[in-house]
């Protein structure tokens, strides 16, 4: 749920108890004995108290304004599984000229020994930093002397030049919290748009006036002092098939709207898309690169040679860029330098590659646009007003006579028109150099399809020898091609695959269309495996569910407050036909099934039988939606439960008299 809370200077006043940090090291017996059943009997650790404060202050040395953020937390560890909560990672961000810094770091572990709390202070040498990327640094440390029952506590101070986003506060994390409290001081000249995201609601919110909290050029400025509090917060449990957890965790976000200048004017930071369109179209690292048709003008005749339609031209250009510029694994909505340099170096970030694609498509006389987006692990973007920091990626859009295609040339193994799964995240913003920008849905253009066909014979020794043929399309084919090409050759891939398969032995293989990404990937294996040891030829069990067995339900929560996002609709089909060596009777078999999800959301079909001497199984598992809403979660859970229960049954075959 989203709830916008507009902060205006002196919105309202309330005479309330002041929010207050707690003393470091003041561990009580109640902390040590806290009964986790009050919150979550399954918890491995619980946050007993968490307090944060953020304010804008003037640096006496530089005279510039900076954000000061302080964080203090106390956690009860219940068992060894909870020890991981003592591994702390604090991210800080930097650019070419400014960076965030951490100071006043304190961390201790408290254990109850002989009726007294014994404090183990973390050695400063235990703290180290890691440069995660060009713009991100991680400060890491682990609290010492952990035992089951320990209480850990740490605090730090962060100094940041970034006033635009103030400082996000996450009330919810992967463990429950008794209380989480955030106190902010916002100068009256600053106006922030504030949003509370997530399913949990605030327990309390208090606002009062803080007189003369800041002084600029000798002018005293009052602040809105706002306290946000949440109590008894459940853990946020991550399951498979979801986008960024930040989309769904209960947290408070700040985005700077405008600043009232001391001279009476106002600087607006919440721009309109019209403003952003103008800026992006004139940026040297975005709009200017889209216009660089000159880079490809002389190359286009050769690239598109033999293309008879605009679609053929677009595919030829797309394939050329995929081959010519290798992705350096960096995301970005702006070129690192320029596309000419990326082409010469044959390397670039996401924007270098896809801006090159846009320029080349334009040089070929095609209508091409840019689409800026946020990847699945980066969260969804704000739709109310442009927040450019929300976007971290850029792809191309080509508009042909009857259809438009979204293209990303960073992945050579993806077919034309299918974006990488990381890009399938709500909506992107289309940037056109001549028209206003607009939103576009980011959806997979292909259904993920997989089919397995096993045709085999059973020997009198209880072995099945046959041919297993697999066809894959969409993301399934992309994943399989990626796996195969990690090895020096398909032969080496199959060799390693054979080693991993405990029940099945691969006798021979043939892989087709490995490099033809527009076509179905075909794998053909001659296989051998044993279903019984041959000691009892008169009667034996045989399970047909040995291909992609569903043994574990991916949905185990009692309730899920965020969508199930599969990325794409999917279709999996399995056909098995095995010729038996003699005449058998079918005594028991898995129950035939035909179950469906509501609103044509998907289906599971199973048919098994014995026809003459051939035992057979046909199975279809379909998901017709890419996204299922939280209210559909229990249907998915029950759907899988029924399939798993039925797949526990086997064929029982008895020799006919």
C-alpha cells in the first residue's frame, strides 16, 4: 500500500513526549529473557529496540549543508541460526566529488554469565570496507563472542551530501522488531514529499516545532521535528518470484520537492516530465548519443544487406550491435563516454550498447526511441513525478508499421524483442527526441515453454533405454544456452551433466540451435536408467515423475502481502512412453488430474495409463499470467500442494498370467 504524507513547515504542532534514543550498553534482564512468542515463536533473532535520527546540518569546515544520520539498534540472538544477524553491512555512496562517510561506530556483544552481563567490545580491526562498485562502498563487521542467548548492540553516525532523498528508514526487515523509531528534523525552508510504503501501518506519528535548529548566513531557521514509530513489526519473509524487497517492506521514503531560498525565491526539485524530457534530450550522455546516426551511416548498407523488410533491417542492426559491443556488466541510463568510443573499444555499459542500437536503427531509417527503467532488483519507479534516481537502466524501442519491439543488445543469447528478465519490472518511460515522453508496460514478449518427450523400452533387467528430447523457448532457452556456453564445448557440458545425474546415464547426445537464438533450443539424449533391480520381475513400482519433479511447494507462507511475479507466462509439457518387455497389469497408478487456477490463471493436467504393453504419462503445467496478486496466493499454494501430493504416488505393475 502507498500513503503520501505531505510535510509542510509547521504542518501542525502537538505537545507530546519527546522521542529519545536509548543508552548504549544498558542491557537489562528483560532484554535477555524477552519471550519471542510475543512476536514470532519461530524467530531466530529479534530487534528489541531500534532508533534513528536524521537532520540537516552545516559543516563548519566547508560551509556546505549535509545530512547527519545516526542509527542505534539492539538485537536478541536466540540460536545459531540467528548468528547471521551479527554480520552487519552498511552501504555508503559516492560520486566523482562527494561521498558518504561513517564515524563513531560502536559494537558490543553482551552475554549473561554468573548473574552478570559481560560485555565484549568489538575490536576496531574487525571493521573493513569493500568497494562494491564505482559508486558503492560497503562497511562490514561481525560482532564478537556470539552465543545462543547473546544480546548484540551497535550504533554509528553517517554523514551524507545527499539531501535529495534525505534518508530512507526501513521499519521492516528479515527479523521481527519490538519497536522501531525514526526522528527527523526538517528545516522549514525544505519541503519533502514523504511516502510510507509497505503493508504495516505506523503505530504513532508526532510532529512538533524545533526552534532554530539550523542557521544559514546568520539567519535562524526552525524545523519540523517529526517522530515516526512502529511497534510489534513482523519479519518480512522473502520468497521466490518477487521483485525488489524494497517495493514491499514497510519503510518511509523522502524526496525533495523544493527549497525556499533565503532571498525569497524558490528552487523546485520536483520537475515535470516536460522539464525532464528537455534535459534528457540535450544530455551529452543520452540525447546527444541517440542523435549520432553519423557513427553508423557508412556501416548500415553492409549491415542491412539482403534485408527486404523493416523487421529484417531491425533484426540485422540488433544482431550487429550484439556482436560488436560487449557488455562490461555495468548498468546505466547514461553513456560512460560516447557511443563512438564504445564501438571502437567494443565494450560498454548498458546505455553505451543500447544508445548505439538506437542510433544505428535511426541510421537505417527506422523509428527508434529510448526507454529508461528500473531493474527488478532496484525497485519500482515513482509515477507521481519524475525521480531520475529511480531509473538505473536504458533499452531501445523500435516502432515498425504494425508492431513495436523492446530491445536490449547486452545479452547475445536473447532473441529479438525479448528483454532480459531483470528488465521486466512494471513500467518504463519512453524518451523520444521530438515528442513528449510516456509510460510503457514492461512485459515479456514470449511465453517460457519447455517440452520433454521420452520414448523408451524397458529391459527384463529393469532398465529403461530410450531417447529424451527437450525443446525450450523464451527465458528457459536463454538459461539453458547460458549454462551450456559456460563450458568449453557442448560435449563438456553433457559430461558434467551426466556426472550430476545420479539415476540417469547419458549414452549419446545432440544439441541443435545453440547459436540460433530465434529458434527453439533442441537437446536430444540417448539415456539409460534403472527403475528396479530386476529381483522381482512379477511385480514392481515405477514412478513416472522423474523429470522436473515438484517435491517442494515454493509457496509456504500463511499469507503473502506482495505479488507473485514469475516474469513471464509459462508452459511445461512432459510426455513419457515406455514399452514393457512383457504383458503387465496396472494395479495402481497416479490419479488423473485436471485442476485450474481461478480466472483462467493456469492449469495442471495429468493422464497416466497402460495401453497394451506401453505405459504412458502426459503432464501439462501452465501459468497464464506473469503476475499473481496477493489475494491469489493461497490458490497457488493449494494448487502446488495437490500436485505434490499426487506425485508421491507410483505405478504398481504386476505380471499378467
